[in-house]
C-alpha cells in the first residue's frame, strides 16, 4: 500500500477533521492510484467483517448440531457448515498473509463460489392446488432437508415430481439439495427445469445458483455468460453480486 494506511482507515471510519477531509478528498479527485488504494482498503474491511460474521454463523451451526446429536443420538452435517468454515478460513488466511496484496487480483472459480454462493434457507410452501398426497410428500422432503439428509430429500422431491411434474419448487429445492452434496451437474439440471418453467417465485434464484454450479464445475465461459445475463437484468435479486463476480473472474 503506497499511501498512509492510517489516513485511509481514518477516512473510512469518518474520523478525519474537516481540514484533513478536504485535503484528502482533493487528493482523491486528482489521483486514480489513490482511488485504487481506497477501494482495496474497503475490501479489506469488508473481508474482515465477513470473517467475523462467518465465524459467528459457524458457532451457531455447531450449537444446532450439538442439539440434534442430543436429540437423535447421531451427528448431522450441513453443507452450510463446511461452506461457512471454508469461506471463514480463506478470509482469515488472506488477512494473515496480507490482504492488500491479494484482494485486487482475479479470483479462481472456486474462490468466487466460496465467496459469493451462500446456502439457501429452505422455505417450502404448499400451494392451494396441491392435493393432500403432494403436501404430505413435500413435508417429508422438508423434514429430510432440515435434518441434513439431502439424499433422502432428493428422493422425496423426486416422488413429488412423479406426482406432479410441474411442481417447480420441488425441482428448485432438489437442485439446492444436490448443491449441498456437491452434485453440481445434477443441480444444474434441476435449475434448468426451473428456468424453463419460468416461475417468477424461483427463476431469479435458480439462475443465480446455475451460475454457481457453472463456477463450481469450472465452466468459465458459460458461467461468465450466465453472470452477464444476471448483471444486465435490471430487477434481478443478484444483479450486483453477479457484477462483482464478473469483475473478479480471471480472463
């Protein structure tokens, strides 16, 4: 970092005096290099904050697992746990070796996946047109998912789809379950069905997770096209995140 780190941090923390602030902003307007330094320093702050949040989430996950073990006598693993731990460890390592020299560089597809793809909270809804059998099987799928039995959840979602092939949320959550198991090809197939169905409740998230699957499979060109589509969609839930990933992808 070529600039005085102390001044940069004070600026980000709103601790500069009026005189110091005026002088700094004048230099900022005249120096593209300083703008780069400032953006990099912001990323350092965000990364440290993310690490703290992820560590806290990991602790909560441990508590949930301890509770499940005490209730059922067996240990339950969730994809969100290794995902959070991997992201937290990666960020902590970056801090240790010097974030200022690393964060400005492009990231690998795997690093981008870890940094931006977060587990989706399962919220199943039974629509009014669903019959009682569909509702029952969906309930079993939900229970399997929440207990960390993703293989079982996929089997139940498949049963739902045998009853009603147009049950788009079953395809979506089947895809999420496959991602939990790192079965990205299977997951992408499920998300493709959701996208083709064009259900507004799930299409944005299916498009986003499709991009994640492509990153995880190292399908760089396809991932870039998918992300570009998301970033160019004015009202997409993940528009800003997609744009950030595109900036950090290797050329």
